[in-house]
């Protein structure tokens, strides 16, 4: 086993600056129309997808861009700016819908009442509404007072009676509504269409709005489970889950036996329940939480981005190729490969210095660079550099062993769990092992539940977990310990006498 290298003395100080400045924001939103709202030193501004701070940090509050405009607040009054930061609608509203403009109109508030305006500030619906949602599919939910919700069209005409306790958002031609039943002393949920017709009876204990042709529901019985119905009200996935989320990209998160997994639209459990929390799939990835840390999986359940972040559910979905994640109490952004979005003010320094280290004095031979990379340590974290010293896999692992040419993988540790990555830093075998070593001759010794066994490069168990200790294979044999005995095994797990 080759000696692991420490490169602390040779990495430029600005690499440490990079690690700090990549995660620098107090709060963040999600990317929308190429920009994202971020908060720094108590003020909000906006970044673009290169990390450039394109709209200065001068607002007391701010929401995402929609239809080219974003709601922002100064001195307790709200207005709208465009993507250049120019004020398009002045600061004279007491509140605005967090969704901003949708379908050319936005709800704004004056003197405790909402009204509807267009982008010229023409008043479409006068200021008499108690509450209002965003427009979707030409309809919006509004309330004239508490527990009296109905739907209006873009011109402000009523399309339903103002009789509902709450209304969701129109999706696929339907919207969820609820009414209070005095006799049952309970709320009941169902669906109406764009004309206010009751399409699916108000008989459920709770429903989500439709997504990809299906809506989650549970019955009116206490402590009932969740299932899914179609637009005709047919139960297509039985009530069997403790919690659920709507379908997104063909997958829905479900909770069963106190753990989260994912089902497809046939109800098949595509990813078994194993996570403490999860997000929805966006851009092909979903956030997951294990042992208090967050990472991202793909639709096969492979951990593409390891669970090393402190993020909660807020901001945990990918939007426009980026997700908000937290480290050391500060927010930043990563792309779908786990690369961090660096604020532009620091990009040039990072590009010229911090992504390259001086390895000339480390005494490295060509043999040390498996697949052209070698593992190095900086400030207690491990990563990989190439023969010129360029940082190829960032310093974010607690420990690391080098790459093996036969498997193309390296063993790395995060939060006391070991997994295997490829040369791009992508997680190929999930972080689930208590110990791990290099791949040798296509097999790696790993420890699970206090026993050692061997896996192949696909993460499949080749030799069962039964040994008290296991060494690497060499010339077809590996030394193992079992019940006080030391002996050799071949690649089929057969005991061999030497």
C-alpha cells in the first residue's frame, strides 16, 4: 500500500480563501430565469449562473425573478426590479405575492387588502381581497375573508363560489379545494375544474394538487395512510405510505417504516426506503439526508453527490442546474456534478492559484499517480491532483486511498463512512461501509456491520461479510482472519493452504 501524502505546505493560502468564500451567504433562494437571490450582511442581492453578483446587496427582502421582474423591499415597502436592477414599479406596496408576476399580473397589498395589477401598474382587481395566490392556467385562488376562498380569472371574474376553506394551485386543469363540514366537525378535500365544477368529490382527509397525472390523498379516517388517485378519482396506487410528496420527473418520495424512498408511477418501489429525509427529483437528482447530512442521488439510487452538506429541506432541489447547499452555517451553490459555484470576485484568484499546487518537492514518482491522479491532504481534508498539481477532485473527504486502474475507483471517507468515487469525483459506490481499502485485482476489502467482505467495482458483494479482518488480493489470494484463525482465500472465497 503506497504512502498517503500531505500537501499542506505546498497549497497556496488562497485555497483556504476559496473554501470559505464558496459558502458565504446567510440565506439563498433558487435559480429562476438565470438569477438567484442571496443574502449577505443582512441585505439581499442577486447572482447569475457564473457566480457574478449582478444586482447589488441593497434590499431588505427579495423574491425570485418571474417574467423578467422580481419583487424587492426597501424601507418596508415593496416594488419590482428588472434583471439590470432598474426599478420598474416603485416602492409603495405593503406586501406582494412571493411568486411575483405570473401570466402578466401580480397580487400586491395596500392597507391590508390585496389587489391585482399588470406590469404597467394598471389595477385589474381592486384592493379588497383578504388573501391571494399566484396565477396558474389562467386561474388564481383569492379570499374575501377568512375561510371564504374562490377562484378568479385573469380579468378578475369569479369562476366559483367563495365558499372554500382553502384552495391550492391549478395544475393539469384541476385544483384542490377544502370545505368545513359542521356535522362531521372536520375538513374534507376534493377537486374542482377551471369553471368551478366539482370534478372529484370532497370526501378525502387531505390531498395534494395533481402532478404528472396523479394526486396524493389520504382518507378521512384518523391516522390513515397515503395513496394516489388519477383525474377521475380512481385509486391507482393504494394507501400504504406514512407520508408522500407529489410526482416529479416520474418519481414520488414516499415514507414507509419510518424511512423515505421513491416509487415510480406504477407504484413500484424504485429506490427502497433508507433515508431520513428526501427532496423531489429535479434535473435528474434528488436531495437525501442521512445522519444529519445532505447529498444527492440519481434515479437509480446512486449517491452522485455525497452527504457532506448541512442543508435542510429549504433550497435542497436543483433548479436550472444548481442547488443551494450549506457548509459551516453558510449557503452556497453546487452544480449537478457537485462543483461549487464560486462568486466572481474570487474566481480569478482561484483559477490562477488555488486550483493548482506545487508538487515539485513531494518526491513523487510516476507510479504514485494511478490513472494520472494522486491523493493529497489539505487542512484535514483529502482530494486528488494530477501530475501538474491541478486539483481535479476537491478537498472535501475525511480520508482517501488512491485510484485503481482495473476498477477506475478510489476509496474515500465522509462522516466515518466509506464509499468509492471515479476520477470526476462522482460517487459510484455509496458511502455505507465502516472501513474500505483500495481495489486490487478487481476486488476491494470493505467492512460492514463489524465484518469484512469483498465487493466488485459495481458495489456487488462477491465474497460475503464474515471475516474479522481482510487484506487486499495479490496474485489471486488474500489473507483473512476468522474466529482466531489466519488463512488465505481465493477470489471465490475458498480457503487456500500455502
